[in-house]
C-alpha cells in the first residue's frame, strides 16, 4: 500500500440555513477517513463543477431527503495519490472521478446512493473512494473540462442514448447538462432545437455554434412554444427531448415529440404542481412516447422485472459503465468543452459560485479550481 502524509481535508459542507442572503455552505477542515481500506484510493481533487442540483439542495429545494450538513458537489476530477494494497484496476497518477450514484455500477443495481444527497459530495481538496465507484477520465482534457463529465456529461450521454444521425433533439435550457448535450448532439449529427427564456443566451449560443445552424425557441415569449418546435420539424415532432422543467412543462414537451419519440427527464426547474396529469396519460399512449428519467425517487426501486414492463426507464444520471463508455467515446473523438465553460472560480469563492448558479446567470458550466 502506498502512503501519504496527508491526514486532513478542506471541504464545503451545507449550513442548512435556508434564510435568503445567508451563506449556504461553510468551509471546514476535517480528518480524512484513514487508513485506506484495501480497495480504496486517496484522490487529490483539481476541479469541481457545480450543477443546479447543488444550489437547489443547498437552498432546501431538493424533492428527496438529504444527509444533514453534507458536502455538496458530484462533478469532480482528480488524481490518485495513494492506493490500498488490493487495488487492481487503478494506479498512482490515474485521473478519476466517482460516479454520481455510487450504487449504480453496471446499471442493473436496485439500490441508490447519490453524492451530495445520500452521502457526502465532492467539493473538497481530497477524497477517499473504493475503486469500484471510480471511472477513469480522458487524459486529453484539462482538469476543468474533465470535471464536467461525471454528472452533467453522463446525464447528457444517457439522455441521448438511441439517437441516430439526422434525427432531431429539443434541448431545454442553457445550463451544464444542456450545453454538454448540445456538444454531443452536434458530434452525433443531430438537428438541434434549443429553448430558453433569454433571447440574449439564445443569440449567444447560436452565434457560438453557427454551423449547422441551431433552431431557437424562447418559451417565455411564446406560451404556445410546442407549436414553434413543431414548425422546426415540419410538424412531425422531435425525436428526443431533454426535458428540464418537470411537472410544469412535461405536457408541452410531449406535444412536440413525434410518435414513438423519447423524453429524457433531466431536471425539475419548474416547481409547479402536476396539474396536467389527466392529459399526460392519454397523450403518452397516443404518441407512444418513451419517458426516461434522469432521477428516480428514493422510494422507487428500478429492477429488471418492473423496468421491462414500463414505458419509463430510470436513468439516474448514469452508471459507472455509462461514464466509462462516455470517456471512451470522448477519447476517440477528442471533443473539447472549453467553449461551454461559463466561468472558473477559486476554492475560497465557492459560496459565491453557488449563488451565481442559483440565480441562473451561467451559460454552460461553472467550475471551482482547487
């Protein structure tokens, strides 16, 4: 077993004070869980990417219970600096990240343990994990770009599964998952329709990615935005929707999805009650839409038996195998993500970065360098 003199870490834990204008995270110094168990590794973290989920949990908005005062973050990139004496698949110096759901290794597991919710997250300078939950990251990317792969990247990768060249995709929003999906969709040869409530963001992105042109829809300016999406597909409907709203937008997303199309539910930004439930089921049946969820309620176990008999498939961001597959695809294509990094922040500015994400100011990913 390799050894190190490092025994403590700095980590950002939630204050769980949801009062407006108060700090939502606090920097702590705490002992590392040492010595390493035989199959564990010690990771020096170089970058952590924030997601809306981090800001939502820190502000008390998560729809499921979370561990009190937990460490936030589930998108990270680091290098192994010490290993247990029975580690087989990894070595010193490997660039790695934990999977967002540490119970989801192959995609067949029935349990769930989400980083930053069911267990501590990754916004710390050192982490300890069992090798089985770690995926190797592409070596051609710098730490900032690599840090957006585990959660935002794998969610986008899972949401676009089954897409074929020439098909169409509606991407809702301009956050991290949306922009990662946009990059993958362009590489896959998909027709992209991008929606946002900001004309400025839509114009910026369409100018940034001009060839082939991206079709844009401002859903705030047009309450009947599904009709506008249909116009971009000759009234056929899109093949895939990256649905980011939740109960308040799901029905409208279904109305602009083609028969047999896919809706990948990757977010829940619209916190309205599910008032459209009576209309959803008939439309779901009529259009033979496949619903895929990027998150699964903690009281629902997705098993081989029940998933085979339902139209909705639990993605849960993705398995470690999905992260490995994505890293393999990225290494082969050498896609770069520096053009979807909104901003980088110093470690001591993490609370300000979190507030920036909470206010929805970003286009793409916000990354904290360590």
